C-alpha cells in the first residue's frame, strides 16, 4: 500500500480487518516498526476522533506525530494550478508539499467540501495535489467525497460483531439509513461506507433515504436503494445511521422529516440490529437517546476501533509503502 485515500488502495479487506483485530488484541506488537519515522497530520478542518485515534495509532507503532492545523496555525494554502495568488492564499501546495516530504515519512490530511460546487468538491483536488507534489505516502483523514479510515473502522466493527454472534445461513443485512440534521452535511461518510461495503461483497446491502437524496452511483452500484425506511429496516442485522445533503442539487436540505430518526419503534422491525454512527451525533435529531444508550448501539465500539484502523493502515504503509 503506497497511499490510503479509498478502498481502491486495498487489495484484501479481510486481511486488513484481521490485522486490525490482532492489533486490538496486542496494541504494541509492532511498537518498533515506526521507530525514527514521522507522520505529519494536516487538518484543514477540525477533528476529534480522527486526530486522536491517528496519533494513538502512530505512537503504538513507535512513530513521532506532528499535528498542524493549517487554517489557524499557518499560511492559507492554494491548490489550483496556475493560480494568480492575489487573494487570501499565501503559499501554493507546489511549494509547501515538497517541504512536507522532507519533514515526514507519511503525510495525513483532512479536508472538507465546500458543499457549493459539486464539480470542485468531487475533483478531490486537495488530496490529488498533495500526492502529486509531496513525494511520500499520503493518508486521507477525510476528504471532500470519502472517509476511508471511518469506513475501514466500520467494517472492522461489523466483522467483530459477527465474530461474536454470527449470522447463519445467509449474508448479514446491512442498512445505511439517512437521518435528519439541522444543517447540510457532505456525502463523504455515506459514499465511503457504500463503496467499502459493496467492495467487501459479504452483505445484503440496502440504502434507504427520502426521495431526492440519491448518492452518486459511482459509490452505490450494487446496493439496493429504497425510499421506504420501515421496509428497508425489516430483518436488518446492522443499521448505519448518517445524514447527508443532496447530491444532484448539490449541498441542499429538502426535508428534515423527524420520522426518519431511528427510534426503538422503527428499530423493532430489524433482526435485533446493531446500530452504528460515525459520531458526532445530534441526539434526538439523528438518533434517539433510547437507541444511543441502548444495548443495540455499537457507536462507542466503532469510535474505539478507529485506533486499530489507523494503526493497520500506517503499518501497511511502513511495511510495503
């Protein structure tokens, strides 16, 4: 693995999951692998779990971690080619990225979409420019369209649950359910989860959302799409709850129907499903307290597994990058 920006950088998901669960059982089993190696973490937008879990993962491997909040601690970066830099940006990525390549062995970056121009966001300019000019392996800590570390974590959490309580005689049914939110959110978590689950190809995968909230077919091909949430949830073994804004009429909120919030009542048609969310979560908007605080929630497990996902990715790059 040279870079980690999507599931396309992974050749064997199951092997990665197995390695992650091995790290969970023995966090320091490769504590000298990253000795005298540095990972630089660049944040163009805030983070809590992604930042902390990546730092912990790197330290478990013996790496030194340097965190840099680009917007508040350094110059505003320009990513466009042939830009006339007469505005607010001060330094071009063509000049900054090669310096990062001198300072670090691995570079991790977290960006965020504008939700104003779909073409610009879906070009993934920031990640691509960093890979082009840094000259070292690049890890996505979330981009405009994808959140691969979160999705890898989600697969780890699903497999861990299946190891404890296997589904016998059929594939597990996994449902990605849209939820209400007070503001437009990007599609990156939903895109990425869909991409990983379809690539994993070990589940009956259903995506349910109100009309007009379709995701890009680039990420959902192979999934069953339903607008009837209750029907979609019937017999589900896992329910992943997440809001996203509109894709076609980009970055909009068309509905905030509270009926789409997962409650004990709507969950009751599932097969005692485990409920998932990437966090942060708006309680009693996206998910009810009774679900989040109930035995069906594996949200905290997911968050904990973020460390082992990041540790696995970093170890793969250190070993094979």
